[in-house]
C-alpha cells in the first residue's frame, strides 16, 4: 500500500505541508484545534506516525456558542438596528456567534421556521419586532432558550416559553397625559393600534388611567385604536382626522412614528402645535426631524440591546429557572409639541 504523505494530509485540509510537518516533528506554532484536525485526518488516511510521536492529550475545546437574532423588518427603523448592533457588540466581546435570521411579517399555514432556529445549531434566540400571532407561537415551540422583546397583545407572556423584556409603558404615558390635563386641556384623542403589540396596549391603559384619575371621560370617536396597515399609516390617519366633527385639545400617540405623521397632517390643516392642539409620542425617534419637537418617552436602545444579550446568556445557563417578564425604565421628555 502506498504511504500517505504529509502533502496529502495538507491538501485534504487545505493547509500548507509545513504546518503538517510542524505537528509531526514537535515544533511549536500550530493551535491545538488545528493540531487535532491534522492528527484526526492523518489517522483517517492511514498515515504511519513516527515511532516517537507523542499523542499528547489536547485541552478540551468549548464548542462555539451560536445565538440567533430573529427579527421582522429591521430595515424600517434605526431603532432596531441600534438594538441589534449592541447585541452584536456584547456577543463579540464574549466570543459568541450572532446568527441573523430574517422573519416575515405574515405567514400562512405551510410556513415553517428557518433551519437556523430549529436545526440544533443555535443555542438560543432573541426575538425582535415579531407581532404575528401564529409566528410567535411557532417560535415559542422552538426547543431552545428564548428572549422576546415585546409580544402581540393577543399572545400573553406565559405562552412564549421564554423571557420577555418590555419598556415601562403605562406610567410614562400616564405622566405625559396628566401633564397636558394639568395645563388645562380637556378633550383627548389616542392614535395607535392597541391590538398590535402589548406595549401599545399598555400605553393606551396609561392614557385611560390619566383621564379617569382627573375626572375626564373618553370620547371613543376621538380614538383610532383598530388595526392599521403597515404601509398605510398616513392614509388611514388622514381618513380618521377627516371623520372627526371637531379636533380634541390633544392627541396621545402610541409611538413617535404615528406622532410625526400626525404633526404633518395637522399642520397641513393649518393647526398650530401646541397652541391649537398638543401631540405626544413614544420611543424617541431620532430619524424624523419632526420628532425633535415631540414630547415622548425615550427608550435607551443601547441599554436595551445589552439587556437582551445578557438575558439570553442567563437563560441558556439557567434553562429551568422560572421565566421572567422584565421592565426597563423609560425617560419622559417634554418638548414643544405639548408645551402651552
């Protein structure tokens, strides 16, 4: 039988003959992991090892840790990219691989999760910007540790089979609404799809509680809380405004995206902000120049990304601990859109 050469071992691994020679001649300069691969390949090919070759035990290597970030439509906002960037920075510092998984916003009955989430290579997953009920349930069934940022209002946290992180929503909107009431505003509207996300519903609850605590009643005709199309916000909000017999003294919006659209539409109607009508948002959207004037609740995206990263690492290490619902504080920023 023809003897296996060092060159053949090197060629089969795509490395240099010199690297293989160093292993079998006892020279330094080859990592333990590569040394293991070379020895294993030599054994596989039937290489005749030198008589004095020492099969010294190599230090056990830890398998790589792969954590998936599963996200819908991250390109819609810098908000999501900032969060993902911070997650990536934290994983890199700990030598963890981030596996980016793009998810659809809607699915049919034939949809199956990507293999990256179900094939056994991911040690855990972080779920961002996913609000489709069926997709959330599919993700909940995945047999790996999970951390969700928010959830659909129709999917309670106990059905996620994982941890959930939320921003503090209710008290922040309560504070914003109460501030406008104390300025003398008496009639209020609310705009935002409260069935879309749990955070939206909590913001609406804060709005309602502020009205109730100040003895004000809600006029349902002043609210747009039903589902709004992802790409038709401006058209649907404009249609809603056209349907109103009169404008309220103030609008509380579920987020800054809605708030900025509303500012444009109100100013188009010749209404002065805040003299004629006050407007507030949520999230601190830094992408739209109009947001600079918008009273809002600031979400610390960098801190949020770090918290998501540390929580999934905790969940991987402690898979049997009770699941957690974690709230991170927001900071209310009063700006000119609500100041009398």
